[in-house]
């Protein structure tokens, strides 16, 4: 299963009824819903897309991880 960011694009905060509906989806786990307009979930893409069709003002995007370089410089040994 993949992780997706669900973003509420309507006015105001995300509706609590919509978040409850997202939480009740089978094979879906809510990872974080602490922001006022977004929910991070883990689940199946097809099931999430189908559920969002019945909820207005929501968009979905797949979470992408970008590795950061190590901030500590490497000391090279003299030859």
C-alpha cells in the first residue's frame, strides 16, 4: 500500500464528517490529520479515488520521499 496526501480545497477547515468517512474506509490507515486542511493516509489508490468522488473539494496526491544529502562533510584521507 502507498501513502497519499488528501487535501481539502474548500473554504475553511476540513469537514470532520469527511475525515470520519476517510477513517472508516477499509484497508486505509490515517497516519496524520493534525493540519487544518490535509490528511496523510496509507491505503489503496483505487479505493481512495472512489471514496473521494463522493466527497466534494478534496484532491489526492501520492506522497513522494526525497532523500536529503548528509549535511556533514566527508573528510578524505590523504593518499
